[in-house]
């Protein structure tokens, strides 16, 4: 059993508070003295005294982790999955360790996309065969500047003693609020603010921006979309804002467990008709892949993705999606409509 310095210091404080609650002739004076004592203790610094240095490796090997043949992150020696509580009673340190490892994994994933998928990571891509949108990154976080508000007490009619008392109460309130925030979210070292990316402050704005600046200006004659979850909603919003352009350039759209709603988004009749002919939504379902799934919305056909796990719907339905794209492209060339968009039966798995 280990007792930290923090526990040894806080123990007599709570004992003192218990004595005060029992009452006594000098209760008010003791309460004031205790509050003064607490105000002098920097609890944030106290929490760091028994904390190891925030010095972490910069490689997976340094963390003693690696990805196995199944793409699972496992400890090199024990074979166990990642453990967040690496050191007991050190939540702040564990969080920092988790964040440092997360940065390495993010870099590793980007490297896989470039090496294994032949993608190229650049800030402003133009004229590529594949464009991967990043609609969830809509802002950056920066440290919030401290604003010092000068007191206008000179022009106030309040007595100086009353103003000083109010200022003291305000400072104590802010100090308690700041301490609570650090206790609730210890990894948050500084007060941050969000700066939204210009013209990309939401997934919908991002989709329109990428369309206007890259897709619409490309020489591609057959554009295909794969939109997962909220991406489907962003695509419908793109159609609402750029209907004619989308219809002239997009050949087919594969939605995977999309959360769009043509009624709530107020998609017009012509958009709904186009979606019925050129879109298909592979939804999470326990039914076999491509089994027709009923829908209450008059937008596009819905079929099973062959899994009831939302996050796996894209991966599970890829064979059918590429078959759908191939048929749509051939139909466009021969001026015929793709039969796959009006599925009433399940495709035999051997055909894939």
C-alpha cells in the first residue's frame, strides 16, 4: 500500500474541516483560517510532485508496441492490447502517454496510406484519381489569450472596502472554477479556443469547398462518391447547393450506413428522383450482403452491408460497391440505367 504526498497533505486538512463542522466558539475564525490555508496551496503543482516526467518515446518500438498481422496494436512482450492505466493513480500522466502514442499511430496510418495505397498527402490536392475528404477537421485549437480587464472602480460610487471585497470574492470564485476544470480534465494544461477553418467550418462546408475547388475543376468524366455515416448527409447538402453540377459530373454514389434525411434536409423532388436512380445505401443489418432493406424515405434503395456493426459497413460492402460503380459506368456509356440501383433480390455471393 502506497500513500502519496498529496494524501498526506490533504488528510490533516479534511480532519480540520471535520472538527470545524462539529462546532465551537471559534468556528468562524477557524473556517476563515482554513480557507486562507487552502488558497495558499497550489493543488495543481501538488498533483505533479509525485508524477514522473512527461518524457515519452517517439516510436512504437519505444513504447514496446507493434501492429500484428491482423492490424491489431499489441504489446511486444506480453501480447496484450493497449492499457490506458499504465500507472495507477496517475490519470494525468496516463493521458499524456496515451496522447503521445496516438500521435505516433496517426503518423503510422498516414505512412500506410502512402506506401500501401499509393496515396500522396499534400495540403491542397489537384487532379488525382482518388480524393479522400477530411470533413471532421473543421478547426484548430490555440491557446486562448488572457484578457486583462481594467477595473472601473475609480468611477464607481461604491465604497473602496466593498469593491475590494467583491474583487476578492470574484478571484476566489475563478480560482475554484479553474481548479475544478483541471481536476475534471487534468490533461488540459491551458485554456484553449477553437479557430474554425475558413470556408470549412463544418462537414457540409468542407464537402462544398472540395467540390468547388477540386472535383468540379477536374477533367474526370466519371466521378464516384463513397460516403459513410454523416458523409451521406454532407453529400445530400452538396446536391442541394450544387444540384446541376453534381448531376452532370457524378455517375454513382455509394452510401454506407448514411444518416442523411431528405425530409429534414429539404431535398427537392428532382434530387430525390436522381438519388433513386444513381445512389444506393448499404446499411447495417444482420441480413446477408445486398439483401433489400425497406426504407420509409423516398430517396434511394437500401441494402444490407452484411454486418450490423456501423463502423464495418464500408469495408464489408466494398465488393458490391465496386460492382455497382462498374455497372453504373457501363450504363452511362451505353446510355442505359444501372440495374443495381433497383435491387429487389440479393446478389449471389459467387457472382462477386
